[in-house]
C-alpha cells in the first residue's frame, strides 16, 4: 500500500491493538465478524466505493457503515470499521485488504492468548511446504469449481486434530476466499503476519540435515544481531543443498551451502 492507504492501515492497526489488549474482547468472534465484512465489501463493489469516496465526509461514511452492519456484527467490530472508513484510502480495494488483515490478526490474537502462536506459525509454514510440493493438493484447494463446503471439508481432513484450530481457521478462510492470490502467497502472508505479532522477522532456513537446538539458537541470535530484531526460524530440510545452510529473509537470500560454493567454483574455473 502507498500514501493514504498506508497511513490508514497503520492507524487501524493501532486501534486494533488497543481493542484486543482488552482480554474481555472475544478475539475469535471479532475475527469472524471482520471476515464477514471483508467478504461483503469484496462482493459489493458499489458499497466499497461509497465507503472509500474521498469526496464524502468521514462521519457520513461511518454512519452508513453502522447502518448497514448494525445488528449483524458487534459494537467492537462496528467501531473498528467506522475508524477505517473515516480514513482516506488510495484505492477502495486497500480497505478490504486491511479488513482481511485485521480478521486474520484477530485469530492470531486468540492463538497468542492460548499460548499457541508459535505452533500456528510453524504449522502455516509446514502446510505451505506441503502445498508447494504437491500439485495435486494445490489443485484441489484452488479448484474454482469446488464449493466452499468441499474446500473447508478438505482442509478439515488435512489439519483437523493435527494442527491448532486457529491454523485450520486461517487456512480455510484463505482457500475459500483467496481474493486473487496464489495459495502459496496467501500462506506466506499469514506466516509473516503471525511473526509480526511478536515483532519478529521470519527467516526461512534450508539445510541438508536437521539443525540441533543449539545450532538453531546460535543462528537465531546471529541473525537477530545482524538485522537488529528478533528472528523466527522456519526450518526446512533439503538434502540437495549438500551441506551448510541457506537463509531467506523476505527477498534477501544468504547462501552458505556446499552446492552454492561448488557452483561458484565452477563459474570461476569456466571464466
């Protein structure tokens, strides 16, 4: 997001954090309601445009949102949405993207309160790796001909009883309402959002063999010092790296594998 939308989302995050700091607020209910409003505005383009029209007074837009949603969602949700529509947005779609982020963040708040946020982060990452390695599974989860109930049932079969319930909720929401994203991209966004709950950056670490607890601790500490913030390591094992490790943080890749060193040596010899 750029310009006005970036500022509007930053303000919305602050209001969301202030709201969910109150443990009396039902985070799971908030997630469901925000997700329902996301689906509504994603579907009703004309309503979305009215609510983001910069020519309309912010208070008038907040009043309209409250009138449309009154009786369907709780007061906390209406308050959050009223703040969102009072803000200025560069694009009407940015409002829906922000609502979706807050819906997912509410489920992560529920996981944090339950002490399972780390599990959810790891499960999202592992599920993403499974999807990436199985074109058949990816096809089933992204099949536009499949119904919402069929996709939800499939995710339930895959994750039910094997993963945290918030992981299952987040994945079901993604596969049933992808909103134009690839499944892998959506899972990556969720993983980053989960890491942000603890102000951490995700480092995807690929090694030839599993790292020991001591190695993971040392690597996490070293990366934390290098980047100036706490790191969460998502670990993947790939025998093809032949040794060493490869670390990906966002778009940056730090290679320290034998395969990479052999390739570099071959290039030098060829030159």
